[in-house]
């Protein structure tokens, strides 16, 4: 067997193993990784405090100064 064929075979096997490892790692990360939060982010117009609240509210009261604020849109 020529050395070029043997070397090409080893490279293909190595790249295949690395690809399978990358796919396995990506699958595990999606399965066990944290899910994105549905909370909205708010910033108080009066005191500048940044806080989060449930995703089902459009306006939230600041826990520092009790001013109603709208959610930040990104």
C-alpha cells in the first residue's frame, strides 16, 4: 500500500472522529444547556435601576422607587 494512501486514510479517520465528537458535544449542550428566559428587562426612568420581570407584563413597577416603566426593546 502506498504511503500517500495510508496517510490519507489516517487523516480521513481522524477528521471523522473529530467531527463526530463535535456533533456529540453540540447535541449534549443543546439538550442540557440553559433555556432562554422569557423575562423582560426594564430600566427605571427615574433612578436608572435595571431589573427583570415576567414576560407577560408590558409595564413593571421599579423595586427601588415604584415608578412604572416600559420594557427595553432590543
